[in-house]
């Protein structure tokens, strides 16, 4: 029993389940933000979309570890992952990946062709373009690499509205897209030695810490600016406006603290602030839209 549980935990690590959970949270936010009040929630459609994207995301995470198992063995942060440590064989990882991709396609196909295409685009852009090319060759790989990370919320939104011309979905995509640069580059600063050992030319490795902090500042300012624009795309009221202003101010305060003392534990506070801010931005839009159900019926 213990061996089975250990193997199960390793499978979760292989598929990067923590990242998948965050992606499914953003997918759910996209779906319910796009959900019309005039029609009942199609729970079967939501569940198929969630399962399909979950399977594709887990398969994509496993494939990424297959693709990078040699590099992972060189880095302190990743050498204990299931494949380089030998706890899961390369063959078993490949079989698991193929099964997960098949399940993902089977689930997304009945939802819509657009949703399936967006799901496959996320896999191709992450495992094909980012993992094999951008990440190995480009200091700014995080910028195009943010595309697959931002697609789940657009997939969820499209599953609800089924309209590629709806600009609201692209606004949600923009929040997730711009969030990822400060999110990743703070980690890249913290683990720059590991990335250097693995041969990945991340921004701090290729251009240094000063340039990285400058880029974090630029993208964080752009990200908070986008977070303030929700009223241009959604009929949000005072909750959305005030909430977005509070979140943006809080994040910029943590940015200043981080820039003043980048070598201390302020990096963790700033990193957590970036992540929570994204959830708050989306949560405020959802709360403002769904607060109609909190109003007493006349």
C-alpha cells in the first residue's frame, strides 16, 4: 500500500498537479465569468471542459519532464523529480502521457471544435515551441511562453459563450498573460544558479539581475494597469473599481519593497502578492457579475 501511495505521489509530481490545479481554477473563472445569467449552467459541458483541459495539462506537464529529464538531473531544484531520480521510468512516463492526451481529446471533442483547438494549441505552444525552442534559446522566452499558461481561462470562457469575437475573453487572457512575466522572473532570480546549471538562458542568467528587476517592474506596471480596466469589458460597478485599485496599490507597494531589498525575504512576499493579485482580479470580476443573485427580488 505504501509503495502504491508513493508511486501515486510521483505521478502527481510528474504531471505537475499543482500547476494544473491553478490552471483549472482560472478555467473555472473564465467559464463562470462568461456564463449568461439568462440560461442555466450546463454542468456537463463545464465538467467535460474541466476534465479535458485537466488531462491535457497533466499530459503536457509529464511530456515536459520527459523532454527535460536530462537537464533536470543537472539542477539541484529538479534532480529529485520522478524521472531523473529513477522512481518513474521513461517508458512509463511516455505511456502515461499518451493516455492523458487521449483522455483530454476525448473529453474536449464534444464540447466544441474551438475549445479542442485551443487546448491543443496550449500543448503545442508549451511542449513544442516553448520547451524545445524558446526556453533553450531566448532570454525573454517567458513572454511567448506565457501564451499556453494564459489559454485555460480563454478556453473556459469560450466553453461558456462559444464566440471567438467576444473581446471579454481576450481581456481575461491578457490578465493571465501579463501576470506570468513578473511571476516567473522573480522565481528565475531566486533560482538563477539552477537555470545556469541546466543550460537555460533565463533573463537573469543571460542579462543579469539588474535587467531582470527592470523588466519585472515594467511588466508589473502593465499588469496592474490591465487589472484596472475591467469596467471597459464587464459591467462591473463600485466593487470592481475599488477592489481593483486596492489590489493594484497593494501589489505596487510590495514591488517597491522587493526592489529596495531584493536579496532578502521580500522576494517571497512579492511573489505571493503577484499570485494572489491574479486570483483577486478575477475574483472581483466574478463577485461583481454574480452579485446580482445577492440582491433581494422585488
